[in-house]
């Protein structure tokens, strides 16, 4: 029964149209030039959060993310040049960090809902970036970084929604769960009652 399965969830912002195709071409080229097919297997995205949870909690998670998105204005995301996490990842720099860090802070407020077990910590965005290739062998990183550190890239997109994906723990392929449109609506205050 799916409700009892454990899933890895991924909450992302994704570029669309021409920019998406441009980044897919970079990822394809990386996969071919550096013998790293994994670069080709993931769609371009900025990861906001990754967490493990049972399917039973999905309805509550979706409701909470919908509430967060409702208050969130669209985010103008600027991409410029390349960066690296030494020895394992090459990415495109996100230069418009403040709005993303503010969204990440808001998402952290839902952390208790995203915790699979005591001591388990969901991942939340701390260094905004768009991955080109990860899980690189040291030689792949070293060789690729020589090329990418001397390459330029610019792009921008307006993120007007965030997308929740999931996969079973023992599977590699993610499936779409829901999109959450950013609506810039003020959160409604809920007045508590002292006497029930």
C-alpha cells in the first residue's frame, strides 16, 4: 500500500523554455565529454529541500507547502558562470541568493512535518546553485573544472511555482507529486480560542 511506503521527496524550482534547453545541452555535453551519464539523467533545477517521509504524511505536507507557496511572491533567479564543490560537483552559480534563502527559511518552519524519524534532518537550501553534474570521480571533477572555471554562462528565469517530486527509497526515478504556485497573498491570521 503506497501510504506505508517510504519516499525520498525533492522540492525544486525549475527553469522552462529556452533556458531549460540550454542547460540540458550543457548537461548532455558534460555527460559525453566526461563519461558521466548521470549528468544527463536529471532535469535542470534548484533544490529547495530534500527529505525522507512515509506516504502517510504526504497529504499534510502538500497542504503545508500550498500554504507557504500562497504567500510567496515569484522569484527572479539570476544564473551566472560556474562553480564547484571540490572533487564531486560542478554547478551554475545562482547570484540572486536572498529571496531563495528567505524561502528556505520559511520552509524550515515546516521541518517537523518533514522529519522521518527523531534525529533525521531534512536538507534545506544553504548555497543556491543549479547542478550540472554531481557524484563525480576526482579525475572527472579536476578535468571538467579546468574547462568550466574558464567558461561563462548567463541566464535568468522567474520561478512562479515550486514542484514536489518523490521516489521510493529503493528506486532512482522521481515522479511528480504537485506544483505550488507562488501567489503573493498575505497569510490569513487564525485567531485562537481560549475556551474551545
